[in-house]
C-alpha cells in the first residue's frame, strides 16, 4: 500500500493538496493539464521535494517533512514512466531496458521485451525510434527494474491502437504478477478505465469530491 | 632562432596546461552547473577573473604568489625541486591560470546542456549519484568538455603576458611561439621567422577552433531529448 499526504506549492501552478492511498488494485488519477498530476508523481518518486508531505510505502517511510526523512530516489524502488519517455540517448534500447534490472530478477525481461514488440529494436539508439517505440521502451525499462510501486504518466499518449492494447495488457499482467501499488495518471478517463477500477479526479491541485468524479 | 624548439616548447606547455586544468575545471564547471549555494555569483566571478584581468597583472600576481620569495614558491623550489617562476612549470601555471575560465565556462555549459531529467530518471531506476555521473552525465557532456580543452589548448598556445612576467623568455624552456614572435619583432632580421611562427600559430588555432565548433555541434545533438524541464 502506498500512502501520500501532500501539500506542495507548484511554481507558477496551483497548490497541490492531496491525500491518496492505493495498492495493487491500482488507482487512476485524471484531470485537465496543469492540475498537478505529473508533479505528484515526481514527488512520490523523489524527484521533486514537496513543501510538506508524508509518503509511506508498505509501512516504510519514504518522505516525512515532520521528521526530515527523505529517501533518495534510488532507494525508493518506485518505477516511474514519465509522459516524455526520457530514454538515455547514448544507450542502446537494450541498455536502456536493462538499466535498472535487479541482480536477482523475478520477471523475465525477454517476455517483457517481446510483448512490447521491441525484439528488433534492441541495438538501436533512442534517436532512431518513433514516439510510440520510445514510449514502449520507457514502459519496459520501468517494468524490468521490478519496482515496489509503479507510477505511469500518460502511458498511451504516443501509441497507436494496436500497441496501446498490447501495452495495456502487459501493464495489467505485470502489475498482477508483481502485486505492487499502481498509480496511473492521465487526462483521459477512458485510458484509465482499461487498467484500473478506482478513479479520482484532480482539478487545480485538489482531489474532487465523489459527486464530482462522474 | 630554433623554430623546432619553440614549437616543441609551445606544444609541451599547451598540452600540460590542458592536462593540468582538465580535472579541476571539469569539477568546477559541474559544481557551478548543478549546485545552487550562497555566494555562487562570487565564486563564479572569481573563477572568471583571469579572463578580464590584464594578463600582465595575472602574471604579476602569480609571481608574488609563486615566486621564490613566497611560501608556496620556496616550498616547491627548495623541497620539491620544482621552481614555479622562470621555468617551464611556471609557463604551464601561467597558461593554465589564464585559460582556466574558458575551460570552466565550456565545461559548465556542457553540463548545463545535459537534461537534468535524464539524471532524475536514472536515479529513479536505482542508479547512485556516482553511477549517474559516470554513465549518463559525463558521457553526454564529454564533447563539450573536449571542445573546452581544444579552446584552452589554443588559448595556451597564444598566451603571452602572464607567461612573459612569471616564466620569462628562456630558449627551450619558456620561449613559446608568442614570446618568440615578440622577441623577433625587435630583431631586424627576424621578420621571416616571425611570419613563419605566426602562420603556424594561426593554422593551429584555426584547426583547434574548427574542432571546438564540431565538438559543440556533437554535444548539442547528443544531449537532445526534447520537452520541458520538470
């Protein structure tokens, strides 16, 4: 279970006031651009220090502003698939995919690679990939690192319908296999419905009451 | 005047200057690119000061700081046997100090050109700060740092003022191209050699600048990932 209670002032943006709790059943956060969705993911992953927050993952405190606790991003074991894939430009696709592979892997990277249709791209460099291919590599890189929680930001934004269905299946399958808390962020509610049942609407930094969700 | 000896001395001094500056300038450039701290503007200004000070003034300050009468100078000369004035090490130090701001500035630009989000995502995937620097940041910044080293090499080849003050004009030791050309200007029969040395100097500088431009282009291509910062 991943719990977040966060209060953060986004420069030139809304004040983020969020309290969330989600597990392996997953949670989808949707809402308009600029609502603070991506910032929240960066805060949970440790890339953006929040003004005030408490973040715990399976009873382990990752961040607590009251006790000055802050685990480094590399110590959090949280997977993040950013909206923009951010592949390492000098690494081949293969090296990108295996960048965070644990020493004793539970998942078979070859299965992930073939499900994502990346077998023929392994020796290429990110500069020679299409937007959809980059997105699939970023998803594969996160899954292969076998995180203890997975945060995914607009995973289908650059994918065509066929790749979108395959990627959604792989995400569903991997999350089930890893049984980890999963947070999906998207501005389209339809994207979220394919993967998780629980939804929250974030507008201007605040989770909207249940009555506003629909 | 022995042209070969002058060229050899110049190349020795310029190469040693690049080698001696590489690590401190890269570290300094990285620190300034990636850290915010109180007094950063002052540190940056001190780093850049040799660029705006008259080279002769820099030479005078170096002579005061490293001459045989100074604590540092006497330690190096008497204990280590390396005189830091009127010797080749003095010429290397003078060239390194004068060109240090160029090295720092290009290294800083090279590191600033590396998208910090790549470093962040690498850490999220379990990489330590050291691994991120080794595998992501440094390789992406390397063309820019190499470009800086070429610029420093060219600058060191042309260094005159500080070198003349702190290292003098010793044939085979400190008589570099710039100092030799100045000496030849006072010799009525030195025009031919001066023109030859000027041509060689110009050629080396143009090649170095062309290399600098090519490496900078490569740096820009390599580190492009697009998008906005986090």
